[in-house]
């Protein structure tokens, strides 16, 4: 299973689905598809609690080309035997994100590239599930969290919402709190 | 031609007569007959393309590669001769066809480099010359080849077609952008896979 999460895709440009570049000399990030991946293979997936777009693709695989010429292209190709693991392509054209490993998947990041300009930091990542994604604010502080699970992506909310749910025995939030090593004061 | 032989002390070699020069504008009115020159500064290779006195400017038919503003010129009843002077100079001379038997179209791709010529396969020794002059970020390059050859320059891939093109204006064509080539290769397109191989592009997988 392949999920694309974070930004809306534009299906009008043929093979180019998304691109971001924050300055002429900055890295250009692209998400592309092979011509045999049709529009209707991208099934929109609604994430409860937020309006962040996500798409699900079956029978698809991902390849990427990361060049020294400041260009990163991630390609979606049709595959009869895709990888058994769920793979996420995470996109952001605001202030970027960090990937936090899940306890059961210590090295989830296959690729993570950014294009930093004066006011924005776009990013693209290829990540294996399960993992957590931490979207960032302009000053680099955390904005909110997603759980990139094997079955689907989930919105966890802000840091405080995650902490509150962790104290209410939410297993996923507890794992995130533990993995992120947040300093929680206690008596 | 004797002065050429004595100056370069090299043997001039022979190739087929129909010549197509693509990639850059030619200076057909140059008085010394240099229709294209790639040169950066002293101690750098100088690359020259000459038209010899028998080849007149009206013999150059100008076309544009479809989908681009890149020109190419078709010159009939000519053949190229070339010589390389060590690391200093590469010269190609367009000379009138002397009526000898020639079978295939010869291409020259000239212009800003670096570009990568990739033989389309099936034919050995298709690339006769592939020289560039490189200083800082400025590069000129010339490739002399018989078809079919792909020229990969910047983000685009062009094809110098095999002899079976329908008409001269289809002899040089745009294959696509590098991204399009990669996308088509992922669908199993053998030509595009061969181009990626020629460019040493290996896609990474999860």
C-alpha cells in the first residue's frame, strides 16, 4: 500500500503531480508518476480531525532519483507485486516536517529532502510505516503530529493534545511521547 | 586539401555524405568558412566546423526540432572529414560528396555542453567524435555520429534518428524531458531504460 499525505496533487500536468522549490538556486522537489498510473488509482483518503489531504494507491510502488544537481524526483510506478510494507510519501510546502521513528520501526526514512527559502521550507520524504510525522512552524517548533500507521494515516493533533491523550492511556500517543523524548515534569 | 594534411599531420577519415548539424545556430556567412566554433581560451581545445569552398550557404536547409526552438541544418551531397590535433583542436570539414558509396546519415550535434551522446544500439562505432572544451562553467561540445543516437542535454533528450525518418524535418526529434524518460522507463519502455542506463541513472527503491 502506498499513501501520499500532506499536499493536494495536481492531475492536470500529466506525469508531474506536485513540485516545490523555494528559490532559483534551491533544490527542486518533485512528485511524478509513470504514464501507466491513472488518475483514478489515487483514492482520496480523509484523515479524521484535520483537512490535510491524503491519497491511497494500491498496486503501486515508489522509486526516486536524488541528484547532486539539487533535484529530487520521486516517481510512482504501477506494480503487480508492490512492497508488502506500507510506504508513505510525505509532502509539505509550508515549513517542512520531521519524521519520528516508531518503536517497532527504528529506521523509517528512506528519503527526506527539503527546499529551504527565506520564508518557507518545502519537504518531501519517503517513509515506511509505522512512523510519526511532526509538522513544523516557521520557527522550527512543532505544529502538530500524524501517525503514519500500517493501515492508514491518523491525525494526533498538537503536542499538548498528544501529551493529554498519552496521559489518558492512548497507546499511540504514549509511544510518540516516549519516542520524542519530551521532558514532562512530575512530582 | 594538402595544407590540411601537412598542418595536422593526421589522416582524415571518411563517413557518409548526408550531414545534419543540430543543436546550435550556424554562422553560414563567416568569411573563413568556420560555420561553428567552440572555444573558451588559450590552452583549451578549440572545436571548429568548416564548410569548404565547394559548400555554399544555400546548401544548408534549416529546420527546427519540433517542440523546441533548437535548429538543425540538413546539408545534402556533402560528407564530413575530420581531424584532431592532440588536445588542442578538433576540426570537421564539410566537403562535396565525391560520389563514393555512402549509406547512412551523419549527424553533428554542436552547442553548449556538457551533453551525453548515447548510441541507440545495434550499431557499433556510431560515435566518431565527442569532444568538449570546458572552462569553469562554460562548456562547448561537438559530437559527430551516425544515427541513431540520443543526445541528453540539460533536462532534455533528443534523438538523431536512423535513416528511416519520413522526411528531413523529422530526422531530429525531441524524445522528452528526463522526468518523462524516467516515467516511461518505469512502464517498461526499453528505449527509455537504455537512455537511463547510458546516463548512469539508477533509481532508488524502498
